[in-house]
């Protein structure tokens, strides 16, 4: 297990070991950013970081929509959760 996963391990205890961003997607991002090659550790670390951040934004957006007494998460909720 890499250091990155150990550092963020308590977060994964809250929602299980499910990753929402695929390894293939992360490799595409790195390739578009200019990387000709990437290590599996680098892909895994970036995958976990993107997943953690995206999940946090989603949680905030859901909380905001519930506060507004709506069942549907709106674009305004996501924008506010990001800012």
C-alpha cells in the first residue's frame, strides 16, 4: 500500500474501498497533460486524489440541495460546493 493511501485511509473507512474514477481515465488525463509514461503508483495516487476531491464536492452538493429542500442536485449546488 502506498503512502498516499495510508495518509487518506480514514476517509476510505467512511465509504468503503470503492473508486469512482477509473485507472484508464487517470492515464488519459496524464497523457493529455504531456506524460509519455506514468508509473502505477503515480496513477493510483492521482486516481485516489481525484476520487476523494470529487466525492467531497458531491457530498457538499447533496447537502446544499437538501438544505434548499430539493431532491435534485442542481448545477448551482455543484458550483457552490466547488467554491
